[in-house]
């Protein structure tokens, strides 16, 4: 019979709280987090600081949305907080409900509390259904709803994640109010720097790269490090470095693993080219899709080419 783990043996996971957020739904997908200690925090910076400073073993954060693109606060935090690695990614379908205090009708709603991102993703529905409404920004999808019940919000209703109804007595005025039924948010689990997990064949590598200086073709030169090795990029986003106008870093997701010969060769090329290359991790893709590439970029081809060069250097005849 297996005994329950002692409190001191539990691992701690930080996530954007309180309970009922999409981030909590992403954390629920992590098998090793089940039955462990979950620590709700107020923002991405706090979640990552918990990991850096040892209060948490890992943190779940939103990194990309299929509608709005990259989450800039998360990208900037990863670029400036040292010693972190992405160890996994998780996808959460995004849909929203409109909730209110018990007894409220849809015709009584004029002021709606919502996180700005959630509000933007429901704007078409709101315009069609409640054209005279006003928006009251909220800190999170759960905070927008919680304020209705604790008296801290003047709103008549709130846009929230469906899971919020499990944590309070709400009147659900409408369901599935998002404008895009295919909306998905990508979350990443971040831990302290360690050896990456073994390749699975369905992997992704995340990087942040700075250009050495501004000159014609600099971005092309960076991208060639991937293109000439047959590596597909699934994300390329620019973020201001902040030390001067016109200075940007690039957030990159590349198909493959650091232990793949082609990826390792690309990273060496980037290191020679860029003054700063930040390796954020190699980890299994959430969709588990096998990475395909032409045979000329297989590991065996890279190994054979290196052996050929060593032979030339050692004086062996070139066959």
C-alpha cells in the first residue's frame, strides 16, 4: 500500500490564480503536478520569481494565443530572468461565459468587467448582443467575476472562463461568447535550468536572440542559420530590448531538439553571429506531431560530414 506523500515531499507549482483560470486548466494537464501543492499568484513575474528564488519547483505561464499572438509580458520576463528552462507546453481551448450576480438578467447589463484580452476576443458578440455596453478592465478572467460577488466591482456582469462557475454562485447569462471557436492558448511549464529531456522526435526548441547590430540583411542572416539546416520556425516575434529605440530581440520557436545534429549546428551558428543567444529549452510539442525534414538534414548526414572533415585534417585521402 502506497502512503500519501509528506507535506515536505510535495512539489510546488505556481500559476496565475485564483482557482478557475485557464492557467489552472493548463496545470491540470501536467501528470506530475497532480496531488502536489499548487500556488496561485497574481502575475507572470511573480510565478517565475517563485521558481528562480526556490519557492516553487515550476511555474505554468501563458506564452502565446492563437488570436492575439505572443504574450509580451511572459516573453519579456523570460528574456530578463536568468536560470529558467521551458520543460513542456500545453494547449487550452479558450471559450468564455458571461456571468452575473444571481437574479440578474441579460437586459440589465450595461457595464461589463473583463480582462482586456478576453474582452477583445468577445467583442463581436458583445457588439451584436449588448451594443450599448461599457467595458471595465479587470486584472484576470477570474478577478472580473469574483468582483461581482465580493462587492469590489461596480460591473453588472463579467466575462470569465467557464471554470469560474465551480467556485461561486453565478448567474450564467451566456455561454461560448468568444468570437473564434478555434481560439487556443499555449502555456509553458517553466523550471530551473537543468539538462533538457531526451528527444522524442516531436520536439520544439525555444530561443531568444539579439541581432549584433543594425545593418541591411542582419535579420536574414539570423534566419539563415535555421533555413540552411532545414529547421522550420513555428514562432518568430520581436520585442523591444528597451535600452534604445529600434533595438529588438527575437523570440523564436524552432522545430526540433538541441540534441538533434541540425539544431545543435544552428545554435553554434547563432552563437557565432549574435552577442546574446538565450536558450529557453527543448521539450515535447503539445500536439506530439513528429518533426519532418529532408533526408539531407538527418543526423547521419551531419555526423558523416564531420567525420569527412576530420579525415581531411588528419591527412586521410579524399575518396
